């Protein structure tokens, strides 16, 4: 049994997103003796609803001054001295001050987990951030990425040595998505067994580009009379997206559910899962759809094309609404094909992206303090 460690996880935000969902899933599944402290730099702890297996770090909200790197690093260094963690785990660009603060003098072993990039770096890294990442992350005991694309980028752009860089794919509990959807929940949103549901699960933020999916749906809804677009998630873009749907789609054909904490209650009802993001790495929502035996239509971003079954890859193309619309049209027109692809996806996720495999890997990373 590993010695119990006090691990401080620093998130730019603990709102409900991919890295936060992975963390809560891990905390609910791990049997390790470690205690986990979580600090959300923006004071948002929305994802805390999904687990009670952590302690909110006793650190002041808003203590890190943004826009003044030197003072931010000094503040983080003082907070590290106060907490004295056995291991520091930082997440994404928004926690860079903590990584810098622990660079010298090093107060704790450090793992950095990079899940991807925000809207302002969807095309390429900003040069100043690339230099800063290279400077900060090379002193980490371990840099962890969930996609092969990010792994290559970390090695090339940030010069992370191979022996301190780990590819750890996201994993999910496949069995959660192998049941039927919640009938009462579907009725609540006016969904019936006759509906052909195109579904997506995403934060409604600019980089997810849900507007692109709404535009694609608007071009095929007349051809598929029973088709509906179901958008699961919440975020700053909700109002604008609702206005867009009202303007270009038929009434009541686009349904916004808001946040649903247990996606397994609705994803099994989808006929096709759709992703319209500008940038992704290894989206958990795609794995969940695959586990529910759904075909995936997506923009060609991140690792999505390599995640899905070979039969599904022709539907992971381009980055424009007409390409998404064409793929949706094919799958809605051929339910047998959609079902066959969904079954192939389920087999892939069971074999390669299991929850237990991910949990075991993170247990090893944390217990070894990044020194595998």
C-alpha cells in the first residue's frame, strides 16, 4: 500500500468541463489512500457536485493577481509554503503561475496535466505562451497529456524529455452508458420514441462552436422530419445559441437541456452523437457516446479520428457546417449503418479506454510523485 500523500490540485476553474469530469471520476473510483485538496483559482467549484472525495483547499479566492506575473508567482509561492503539499498537480495554462512558483525553489514534486487550449490558441500556440510553457513545464517531474497530438506538441514545442512525458488517455465506466435513457427525463424535454436525436454534450463556450452544429442541422431538418437536435450543457453562449436556433431552425426542433450531471441518463437516447468544436484533444463526451454504441460525427480535431472505429472515420471530416450536415444526413438516412458503426465504437472503447486502466495509471503517477 502506498504511503498516504496530501496532493494539492490547482485548477484555473473547477467548473464542469473535461478535466474536471475526469478528476471527479477518478476520485470516485480510486482506492488509493491519498488525500486530495482542490483549489479553483476563480472560486468556481461546480464540478464538486459530482464527488465528495476531496477537500476544498483552505486558500483565499482571488488571491492570485492576474496580469502581473511576478506578483502572482510570489503569491503562489506563499500559498505553497502554507499548504506544504506532498505533491502539486497543476492543470492547463491558467495555472501557469503555480508551476512557475514551484520551479525555484522547488517546494514539492510537481505534475502538470495539459488537456488542451482555449479559444485564443485554437489555431496555434501563442509564441509567448509557448516559451513560457517550455520554461515552466520542463522543471515538472511529469507532464501528462490525454492525446497523441498533445504528446507530439509537448515534445516538439516545449522540449519535454521523453522520460518525463506521459500519454494517459481518458477512461470511462462503459457500463454506465449501456443502459436505456431515462424516459421521464426525455418526456420532460418533449422527446418521444419516434424522434431521431442528434445529440451533443458540451460546455456552451466559443471553442465548442455549437453554432456550427445548429447551422448544419438547419440544412437537413426538412429532409428528416423526425430529427431533433438536443444540446446538453450550459455556458456563456446559451442565450446567443438559443437566438440562433430560433432564427434558422424550425420551432421546437432544437432543444437545450442545460447541464445534466449524469449524461448516461440521456446519451443512450441519441441516434447520432455530434461534435462541432474548433479545438479538442481527447473529448470524454466522445468516449461516452462510443460506450453507448453511438456513431460519431465530428470536426477533424484532436485525436477524435483515431479514437473512433475505422468504420466511423469517414464521418470525422473538415471543420465546416456543410461537412457536418452531409455526415449527419448519411447516418440519419441509414439507421442500419449507424447501428453497425455504433457497435464497433463500443468495442473500441471497452478495449482501449476503460476507467480502471485510467485510474490505475493515475494512482501510479500520484503515488510515485511523477517519477515512474
